C-alpha cells in the first residue's frame, strides 16, 4: 500500500463531513480496511491498558464510563466492514474478513480476560457511589460479560478460552463465506416456454432480471434467493425442475467440495462444548441460556414441545389434504418435499379462492414501505423524509431522515431491498452507528437489508404477503435501533437478551395484517385502486392456512439447534447429517417437510453464535408479541396512544435498561401466556 493510499484513507479522519455523518462509502476502498483495523485495534488496546493500570481507586466514572467511551474508532471501522461483508462483499473483503475475524476475537478475549481490569470492575461499589439505575445496569452487565468470558478462571484456562474464541471466529467466517459461495454459484436456467410453464408474469420478470444480473447468458434463471426460489416452487408445473431447485436449496453447504460446511460444524460444536465446560456449564446450551429470558434449556424445550405437538398434528392433516389433491388430479405419485408448496397453493385457491398472483399487484414494494412508515407515524409520531445525494455503498440503497413527533431528528434509516450475488441470503437489520449520549448525543444510522427479487427496469417490484411481512419484521428491528433512548452504548437498541430481541420485530408484523392498514396501503401498483374488500377478507381468512407446515419447519430447526448444543456428540467427532437425521426421527418429522434451515447452511447458529442454542427465541418472542398485541385489542384501538407510549418507553426505546421480564411486565402489567400464540397460528381454538 502506498503512502498516498494511507493518507487518503477516510478512517484516518477524526470526523466525516458527509451529510448526517454517513460513512463516505464512495471514498472507502477494500484495501483500506486492514490498516484501519490495525490502527483502531492499537488505539483501543492503549485505551484499555490505561484504564486497567490507572493508579486511582476504581470507580464507575474512571473505569466503566471510560470503557464505554473507548474503542469508538474500532466500532466505526467494524460496523462498516461487517455491514459490507454481508450486503455487498467481494473477494478482497472476504480475504480481509478471514484475516480480521480472529484478530478481533483475540482482542476481545484480551479485554475480558484482563485480570487488572476485572479487579477494578469487581471493586466498584454501587451503593457507596450511589449509582443511578442505568449505571447500575451497565455495571451489572459488564460483570456478567466478564464472568461469562472467563474472568474468574486460572491463567491456563483463560488462555484456552482465548484460543477457542479465536478459532471459532475463523470457523464462523469460513462457514458464512462457503454458504455465500454456494448460493451465488447456483443458477437454474429456464429455456423456453416449456421450462417456464406455470410461472406467472411477475416471476418470469424476476427470473429475467436475475438472468441479466448474472451476465445475460440465459433469458431466465432461478437463483437461491428465497424471494425467487420459493415462488418457483409454488408455481412451476415442471415437477422435475422443482426437484432440482429444491435439492440445491436444501443442500447448500454440503456439496462435498471446498465449500462443504460439515467438518466446520463438527469443530464448532466441539469447541463450544469445551468452552461451556471450562466455564462450569453442563453444555453450550446451558451456558447460552443462563443469561436469557428463558433461563434454561429446559424452559426453551418445554415451549418447543408445547408447540410441536399441535403443529405436527396440523401438518399431518395438511399432508393428507395435499395427497388427496394430487390423486384428484389423476396423479399416482406420493407427495414429496418439493411438491408441498405447489399443491398447498392449489389447495389455498380451492379452499379460500385466493391466488398469490391476485395479491401481489396490491403489494408494490414502495406501498409496503409506506405502510410500515405510516404505522410508525401512527404509533410513535415518526416521520420519514427520503434524502437524495447521500453516500451509498450500492446504488440500490435508499436513505430516509427520521424525525420525532416534535420535528427533532432521531436518526437515519437505510433500506437495501434487492437480491444480488454480492449479498448473503436472508433479511436483517444492522447499524452503521448506534444511539448513545455518553459524551455527545449520537444519533443512530440503521439499515434494513432484504433479498427481494427485482422487477424489470421501469416496473414496480411486487411483494408476496410473506415478503411484506418480512419487511415489517425487519422494520420493527429498525425501530428498536432508531428509538433507542439510553446513555451508554452497552445498553443501546437491540443489545438485549436473545429471546427478547425478536419481540419488537415480530410484534410489528401484526399491524400489516390489520384491515385498517391494508385498506389504506394495499393499492394496485398501476391503478392505485385499493385492494377489493372481498380479496382483503379472503386474504385475512387464510392467515392460518398451511400453518402446520410453517410451524413444523421452523420448530424442527429450533429443536435440532437445541439438541445439538445440549449433546456431547461433537466431542467424539460429529457426523452432522446423521445427527440431524436422528434428531428429526425422534420427533417424528414428516418426510415431506424439511427444516427451515438445515445444519450445513444454518447461518443463524454457525456463522457466529448469535442464535446458537437460541433459534428457539423467535418462538419465545412470538409468545410475547401475540400477547403484547392483545394489549392494543383490549384498548379497543390498534393505535391506542397510551398503549403505544408504554410500548415505546419500556420496549422499543429502552434498550437493555431492564431485565426483559421486568421490561415486559412494565409494559403489559404481567408476564404473557402461550394461548395467544397458539390462536395466532391456528393451533388452538
């Protein structure tokens, strides 16, 4: 790297003069990240060393508060880097990620295993200092983090804990990059009308756009983007092509070649189990859930079992009806997994007179975005102004300035909605900057990333109802980041318990299904006419259709995740596929349904450990969200101002100020029941 390149590195600048402090994406080059990380890591290490060696008696102000203010350069570099590696990567960034991930793990371990630093944190007396509630919560969370990282262990064990953390960072990075390689490399070309049979115009257009993005060699291609492959499995009348596409979809990460993830998974599971044992826990699942709302694997598994039994019964009933439909058409084959979506759509049309192609014209992307914004306005008083000319990391990215009810600026919201080869699959919320006011009032920069299939140039991108629900879900996460109202970065936004973090997102989905919202925003993309009342009623009447399938595919993934992390199988050399098959056999998994995320491509739990032994959290949070929305129903207004104010104060704006049980009780007046969840999914009367 030349001296000129280093001098031009935007990360050398203390502050950016870009609008609203957005990262100057157009000036950031891939080869600038390594030197930026090196500088930021060295700076943060020096800051930590000064705190740990401070000769003054330890206090909250000279230890915890200073730690919270440290590492700003590192957080800035890391936020941009990891957002780009997920949403718009390239070979240079991937090479840098392989180099940086273990270094960051070693850096983090050095902090949390620093004996002098831990001694200072342990010596702080909250009563003597008369700390406020937020300061007490920050101190408590730091002590928990240090203990769970091994701060109380002997030097030899600490060294091993650090080695494990470094290796897990390497393995998680490889897992994610292997998965992206499998997803990006697959294409199913569709040649001629015979192979396009059954595909409606919107799907043909999306397949044409995908083909153009991949060089234009073919006129139409199906990729492994969920918004493309799932409708293909629904509509294609070519059973052989459905099977090819489906097999590619469920076998990502198990090719047997360089991108195969099975050996990686075995080592990850083994290392996690060892780390848990060194920290004094029976299993990684016990370690992970010790600091959650559930509190233990037993509590999480009890919820999963309580939902699994009625869901399985419902799925068996659905299977029988689909098989009957196949036979009624004069076919003599048994229903297979690649058939389910196709025949479920036919059954939905028969039972509810509802056709996906009838719904999508009323759900253009811009209309659904407007609906999500209007819902936030009616609940919390927020307004959204789209900005032009702001820095973007990709031309698709859109930026909105978010204002509060009184007109004050809350932060920026970025939307990145379309699938592309440089983006990993799925949908997520992240932050380029999180809210805090430790020294200055720092306003958040929040991003939602989706993978919707793009319409041809000049045409509106039309969403399925599931796509629209995904958009509302991720925007709920975004609001959790945008509305954060805390002092300390450690507590900000989505930095909450793993089985509480999905509450704001899943709760927000409820408003999409309300007639009041759909009547206002579900409008035809060409005529602007509202969705016909008859169609709206049929859509809402079918909300619990196929819920046996949906609940089984999700819950099976959660059960396998938990079973894997409760087991000691990894210590003797784990056969990933055999373990998965055995776990599914023991819960009587229907052969016609696959896990929503099979182990070799289960990025939630293996590309980092954010959801490891924690995939149950979506269901745990759904218990909360179903009960929470009932609070609005009980108030007689889905936008009831008083209920919305409590929701903002205790949930969306509170970050990790309170234990999640206390936070939910403060909002609702009590802890939730499972009954609203079962009713919501149509699994109970």
